[in-house]
């Protein structure tokens, strides 16, 4: 079952073609990774798919319905949530409040009724459970500004996961993380996939990509230059050269 | 079909949530803020005089206005310079209904809140398109237009001379005529508004406002409808400004357009910034400081002009970040 699909996406910034006729689909319970050199249009693709950019041409479908013109909040409320490359948290708030903001993506869990004590208690319980899932339950009251880089990344993941998304869109979730934090993020991605969440992942670390991705899409200068089952794409010498990973041995 | 909650984690039991709620309770000094506010509000009763009561009433009315403005600037991060216009809408609604249509004080209050809400939402519409200093300039223009409306819509507002002989406020059959009664009314309204805005701050809507303030893009991607939030914040602050206008009109007997000028909007912003952006109780302190300064300077017109000029300069410097940089340099030195 296809969760999110895009056909013929084009995006142009002045004279630069950022996306050139990109097709993509992510199924229920599948991890699709997008790789490619810097400036190949990976983040632009995510921005177009999450309603932050409106593509110049092309069509985007969520669960079979057209969402090409849908703004970011509407997409989020229909189950498309994302994290950012630069890890955008709400700096003046604590970890719990950051996660509670993520509950706005669940239109059933009454943001307007949330001042009622029992509704507030249920929402807080959900947010704490999401923090627990990323291993930060004890730091719920810490202002995110004082958390470590890895912890901040995990708060962002908790904010994305708290509303039970249909598709999780991750922009370089392991960039700058320690090996332990990287493993934690990898496990979270796998756990989400096993629960049936579709995952679209932009990632530089090809080890992570190899460990979690079912399918891979390779972008270069805005165009899809390779794509398919993860193992065969990663084995492609041309792809490895493009991503500057020629020296890395691919595990059998 | 959607997946299970937050990673298939068992929901927290009642005891765990209670422990959480207990550890979430604010520190003692924070919990003492409301009692401290009420205690401070009783001080004028210890030194009763018409002058003290009148000053305290102005301070409480300004505080209502400032606490309402906290919703827009403090919580939602939108810089508006049209707040005096909303105050005027509340005051003119009250004055017009009670003098020309024989409405009761309570009806006028409801209408002032309603029109304030509506006017606030309208003033908030430009925030859907522009932000930051551009929004400030547009709201500045809207504020001027509303003041021109007060001046020229003579049949409703009485034009330049305004509206006189506004009856004293009367609620539940009690008419409040003395300086003391009017002060106590304004102070009661302040306590109600402070509690309401604090509740708003802790609600999901208040949290969404703060998300808009901190990072609009992240908020949108988390499902926060930022446009709805901005217009709601303006509308709610307009409703509170309507209450302040009602208090003002009831206490002052006669109102006229010059009161609701841009300088008052700037002063309200200064009150909120004096108290620390976003701090509800801080805004009350800021309002008390500005009201006292203004009162002390009424006999020295040059001093009053200097105060208002300084307020405008302070706001411009704050917008440019110069105030914060200067304070940090002082702290380092």
C-alpha cells in the first residue's frame, strides 16, 4: 500500500534546477532513503513533499489523495511529519513542551479542549510516553537549549513520533551524532517501520542507509540517477563514486 | 491505519502521572505570584486618598491592557503597534451604548469584549502575510486609521469632542461611583485577566502561540496552524483590550480620540518589555511603573513628552537588538 507518492516533481530557484522530474513512492512500513552529493536537491525534495515548498510542477499523493497544494500544517495533521537537517526545536521551551507541540499533528486529540484537566493529562501522558521511547523521560523538564546535540535530535524525533504519523520524513537524523546516539536513532527508525510507519530518509551515512533502507533513490543535480533495492544500489560503483564513498566496503 | 502510540510504550499509570504532576509544580516563589499581586492590590486601601485611588486605577487599567498585549507580543511573538486602537474600540463601544442607546454597564462590557475580539482579529489579518518590522509598520497604519475613524465618524463617536456623561459602571445592581470603587473594579478585572492569560499560557493553544514565536517553520511542520494562532492571539488580546476600554470609559466620564494614539500603543509595548517579554506578572509591574511615571510627570508637560519620546526610542532600539546588546556589554564590563 503506497503511503506517499510523487510524480514529475520540478522545482526551479532562479536559474538553478533543484528538482528535475523526480518520481518517488514510499509504502506502508517501508524505509526509502534518498542519497546524493551536497546540493543534489535532497532537502528541496523533502521540503516539497512536506508542504514547505510548493513545487513548480508535479503531483503529490498521500494515501491516494492529491495533496500537491496542501500547506505544511494540513499535511502534518494528515500524518506527514518531519525533522529538519538543522534540528529545529523551540528553544525557550522544555523537552516535554516541545513534544506536546507535536500533538498538534493529531487533530483528534483536541488542542482546543486541551485546557480541560483530563484532556491535558492524557496529552501529557502521550508526550511522556514518546520521550520515554527515545530514552529521555528523565529529562522531560529540561530546557532544550541545555540538552546535548544527540538529546536534541531525539527530542525532535519524539515530537515527530508523538502524533502517530503515517509517514516520517527525516533529514539527516544522524548528522553529528555519537555512535551510541546513531545506534539509538537507527533503532527508532526500525521500530517505527515495524509499526507500519512509512519512512523517508535523507542521510549521508551510508552505513545507516545500508542498515535500515529497503529502497534507495540517488539524486544528482535534481534528477534521479539511480534507484531500486537498497543492496544493489549501494553496490553500484557509479553511485558509490557519486556519494564519495568509494573507499567504504559494503558488507555482504 | 495509524501505528500505535509513541513507539508501543505502555501508557503511564495514574501514580506515575501524579508523580509527574507533582514534579511539574512551579517553585514556591512562582506559586506566590498571585497572592503577591492581590496583596499589592490592597496597598492603596491603606493610604486612602482620591489621588492614590485614581493612580492605582490607571495602573490597573494599563495592566489589563498590557497583560492582553502579552498574548500577542509575549506569547505569539507578533509585534503590533495598534493596541491603543483596540483599547479605543472598547471605550467607544461602552460610551456609545451607554449614552446613546441606554444599554446597561454589563451589556456594554459584553459588547466591548465582542467588538474588541472582532477588531483584534481584523488587525491580526496582516500577520498572515507579513512579520517583524513590516507587521509593526502596517499595524501602526491601522492604528492611525482607527483613530481617524474615532475623529470623523461623528454620529457614533462624537468626533473631536468625543462622548461625555458616560454613566458610572454598575454591576449586579451596585453602581460604582467613588474613586475607591472604580479602582477595586479595575483591580478585580486585572486579577481575572491575569488568571485567564496564565491559564491560556499553559493550554495547548498557548503552547502553539509560543511555538509560533520560537520557530514558525518547525511549528507548521508539527501541525500548528500558524495563521489561526496569529489571528486568535490578536483577537484574544483585542477582547482583553475591550475590557480595559470599558473600565476606562466607565471611570473617566468623557472620552476623546487623542487618548488612543500611537504613543499609547508604544507605551503598552514598553510595559510588556519592562516586565520581560512574555511574563504576565512582569507586564503588571511594567504597567505600574509607566502609570506612576506618567502620573508624576503630568505637571511637567516637557517631562511627559520626554517619557514618551524615550519609550519610542527604547522600542526602536529593542527592535534593532541594540538594547539587548548594550545590556550584555554592560553585564560583561
